[in-house]
């Protein structure tokens, strides 16, 4: 393959937490969209599969391939920002934090984001990565246009005038082609006021409707043991943390409200408030249940986790996400309460995670494509009403399944 590779021949690729590892047949790091197209054409001619590694943030084997592995890190940067239309165009390898200053200088910001900002934008979109707040979709939901290199090696732009294709492309897990650039809907620049506190579990559930409805962002970590907070770098400042909720509330700050660096009460530009610092020492499962069933699912999860210690010592994270129309989105047609649990590296955590899966299946839980899950074809079609439409579009754009791998072929062939 012609492009220089960041992965030497014969080297193993490993994700950020070390639970996924493989050796690709070929690896390349193109520096232009035309190079991506040429590499895909050559791979097609040799009958090779193609996957993209992005920022190595997924816990599932969605990147794995014995064919061609592409690293798009060099395709990075915000290409344009239009304050009037509130649109921004960026290359696929742009990290989320790469949007901050270019947008802010134009009086703009990302509408919403999660607490990790090192992901490349194409990977974050492809897996429906999200922040919190039922008035806001995942990053996939603000995708308004995308350029793909298709299986034929052609550059194809899908925009809002092709709504069915766009709905398929918004959450495609790399199965429709290689994203090379994206157009996002953005918003006017805003600042956030933070409120972080320790609450009782019962207080959170009693105030659930208020917390969800009245704040821009609301999320929490429930801590099953006294030692749980440290696993995610959560500081109780000397207060007891076992069976308590580390609650995070963000609202927009008034224009005349001064910046404040007080921990737990910060006021600053939105992109300085969102990110958290994690040690890469967990393997995560994340399921989405209907928003109105969130409290019920939380109660059930608390009981399961208390009965599953010490395997369940990691915090239970709860967030909310708004509905969208993307075919494979976990939020398709419904707002969600997002439930995240983690397995301890170095342990056999599978019995615990399978118990979580069995429990949340009772709540019609959908999955995060980049997080550990146990989805089957039967559950896919029962839970995602447009799954067959996505598969039909995938087969049309990639009839030979060039962009599938073993993990994805089992669900989407």
C-alpha cells in the first residue's frame, strides 16, 4: 500500500484499554482524500477488507481486520465554519478537541459532547458517541453531510437532500465506506456553570423528572463501595461515597457571570467544562433504555450490582440523550436513559456483564456500538426498527461486504 503507515508491518494494533488486539494484513496512513480513494480501490482489486482505526477508543472488535487498516489521523482539521448557517466542515480524523478554538473564534461551539474529547470525529459519529441531556442528540444526530470513499473507490457526498442515505450514514460503524469529511450543525458559543454534589440514591430518583427537565445536562455516577470513586478519579473531598450518587449538573452561564475555577462549581467555556480525566483501566458496557424507564432500570441495576460485588465495584454511570432518526442509533425514535457499567481488567467479568445484559434486556435496551455488548441478529431487528433498511443500503453501497469484519458480518451481512 502506498501511504506511509503509523503501524510497522507485522505489528499488532491494540485499543486504548488493551482488550482488543489484532494484526492487520496491511496498514496505511493516507494524508489526503485522494489517497484514501486510491487505497480503497487497490484493496478492492486484491479482495481485501477495509477498516479504520480512528482513535482506538472502542471496546468492541469493530476495527479488527486481516485486510487493510487505515489510520486517518493526518486528515485532521476544521475546514470551514459558517456562523450564519451554524455549520462546520471538518476532516474525518479531527479529534473532538480540535473543534474547540476554531469554532470559538467564529462565535460557535459544538452543540453537545461527552466527557472524553480525544476521539476522532468520524469514529465518534460512526458509533453514536454522546453527551447528556434529552434536548440534545448524540454527535451522530447533528451530522448534516458526509463524504465517503465507497467500495468502488469513489468519493461520494451524502447531504440533507438524500435523507434516507443520511439517516443510514449517521450511525454506520464504518460499514458504508470510509468517512473523509463531515458537516456538522453547531451552535452559538456558550459557557457552562457546573454543580457537582454527592446525593443519596433515593434523592436522585425522587427528583429524576426535575433533574432531567430543568437542566441542560444532568448525569451521575452511583458508587457501590467506598473505593468506587477513585476508579474513575471522582473526589468526594473527604465525604463518605459508598451508596451515594456523584451528581453532575451543567447549565448555561449568564453573559455577565465571571469565570470560576472552583472544583465542582466551575464556570467557563463549554469545552473547558465537559472533559474528564480517566485512567484507561476499565472495560465498558453501555446500554440505552427508554428515558421514562430510567429510574426503574437504575433501581434494578443497584440491586444487581450490590449482589455482584466485588466484580461490580466500578461506578454505575447514568446519562440521558435525546431522540434522533438515524437508522442504527440507540436513540432512534426515543429519548434514552444511558446506563454504563465497567468490568475490571484482569478479572473474568463476563458473568457479571452477561447478568447486566439479561437485566437490561427486560427494559428494551439498545447498545452502544463501541462498548461491550451481547446483541444478536434477532435482538437487532426487534430493537432497531430501521435495521433492515440500513442493511439494504449497506448492501447497495458495498455489495461484496468490503467494509464488514467478522464482528459486524454476524449482525449486518
